[in-house]
C-alpha cells in the first residue's frame, strides 16, 4: 500500500497536470478564433527571441548534455539532445517557415447545395488541446509548439527529463511571442517536472486534453498506446528500408545509401536495413562498405560472402531500429522477394527503392504500405520541413486521421456548417 506521503505527491502531480489542462482548454478557445496575423506575429517574435537568446539556450543545453555524461547514453541520444548555434538558427527558421504557410483553420473542405435548399459546408477547425510527449530532442518542443499555435491548438509539452533546461528556455521564447501578439500565454505550456506520474496523468486527462501525440522510441509509443484514455496519434519507430533493385545506378545508389544511413543516424528517417538484389550484390556491396566508413555492416550469408568486412546478422537485426552507425543487409532474388521482406519487417515509416526501372519502382511503391515510400531518394527526406510543411510534429505510422509527416493540416479536424431558410424535415 502506498504511504500517505507518496499519495500526497501523486495527488499534487495530478492537480498540477489538471491545472495545466484547465489553462490550456481556456486558452484554446481564444486561440481558435485568433486571426492569422496574430498567430504569425507570435511565431515571428518567438523566432527572434530564440535568436537573441541563443547563448542562454546553448548554456542551458550544455547543462542538459553534461547531466547525462557518463550515464551510458548512446552517441545517437547525445546527438539528438545536443543543440548548436546552427541548430538553434534552424529552429528559429522553422518557426518563420510555419508563419509563412497558409492558415489551415477555416479552410473550406467541402460545399454542397441540397435539393431542399440547405447549404452545407465542411470547415477545418482546430482539434483543441494537444498533449505532446517526446524524448530528449529539444527542437521537437519548438516545432510542436509552433505547429499547434498556427493550427489553433493549445499544447502541453512533455519533453524528456534530460532536456528540461533547454525546454524551459524554448517555451519561454514561445510564450514571449504569444504575449507580444496578445494571445494567452497558456497556449503553449510544458510539464516542468521529471515526475513520471505526470505523463500518466496527462494520458488520462480526458476532461481537458483532446489528443496526445508521442514522439520517441518504441517504449514510449507503446506506453502511450497501452495507457492512454485520451485519443492518440502514434509515431512508431523508424525501421526504414532501402531496396537496391537490379536496375539501380550503382554509383548513385551508393551515395543515396550513405546519406540515408550516415547523415544523421539518430533520426527516425535514417535507413536501418538495406535490401539488395542478388544480381548486383557482388558488385555493389564492396563499394558500399568502402563508402560507409565507420558504419558496422551486418548481413545475411550471401552478403558476408560478398565482403568479409560484413558481420553475420542475427534474426533480430531485421527488426531493429539502430539509431546509430549500424546497418543490416539482406540479399534477395528479385523485386517480389524484396517486397515480401520489406512488408514483413518494415515499421511502416519510410521505405525506398533505388532503380532506373520505372515499372519496378511503381510496383514497389504500390505494394509497400508504409506512410512514406520513395524512389531514388534518401529516406532522410522523410521530414515535414522537407515536404514543405514548415516542420512536423511527428511521422504518423497509423492509417486513421493523419499519416506520414504531421503538419498544420493534419492538426485540424472539421465541422459542418449548415445554412437554411426555414426548412423542416418531414
């Protein structure tokens, strides 16, 4: 049985999260009717504050990074946690990019005049209050706050405890922008505690929270999936595949794969598994291993025979999101077998085919049921910013409401407006 002191702590945490939810719910009602100009002003000012306070933000981030030193965290984790002057500048630019996009709220989605004279319009509306739970990647807080603001949603952020100092500064910049635009400061809030019970309460905060979006590893997403009472938009892990077809341009393929794996190994759009056509494996793999310097390559028996630098893979490798400089290689006998392998092991995030055969590309892209399917391009382009969305709040790997990069349009719902002139139903 829990002690009385622990029960008090739990109740205090629940009261704290409920208070954030109450404030967010009230703020969302005001934000839903805010003008586009107000929302854009808030974002532009917040971007300027991020730039002006870059030194403060980098110092706060250094505290976060130093806080995990010696903890055994992977290099990929440290990379995601670390901010640089360039990354802060990119965060500010992402806010400006979002400000420059069309306002998704109020879009006319459908219009219909009924025979009885009723005029029916389907109009895009904000969802309401979004709970965003993410691991220690500080820029996600800025992107999520900005996307929710522009789409008319209040947001409660819960970043990883390791990034708490960075998150405080980022959210304060967003709040300064809201204040300057005359919008409620509670439009963007964050859970300023490392208490794990806060996440559990957020997931059950059905009175105030309309949608929870988790962004992180499989453990986080499965926790949200299993524990949430609030509706969720899930972002599963990125076990992304790149298939090198027999008709691929080998030199082009090598450079694409190098980028897809090594540009930033710790992001969810990084290629984790290569599928190689047997017809070109002996020619491709030694050259590819040469270009993947510093990357451990694990392969099946055929791949190992092609180059002795390739280590034998185990069955678990085919389903692993490494998020570091490791890649698996499966050699297949052709397109049909490649599709079957990707279908069996992909997490449904992003998969690609490299080929100069357009018919093969079309067959692969039609057969693979992932959120994003690519032809002759690096899987690291699977990103809302690269898709022209300004930024993303995550990559949705489900099939309902939103799929792929979740940007402004995906953060809206809709309602029907029906105009009559006295009609009554028989």
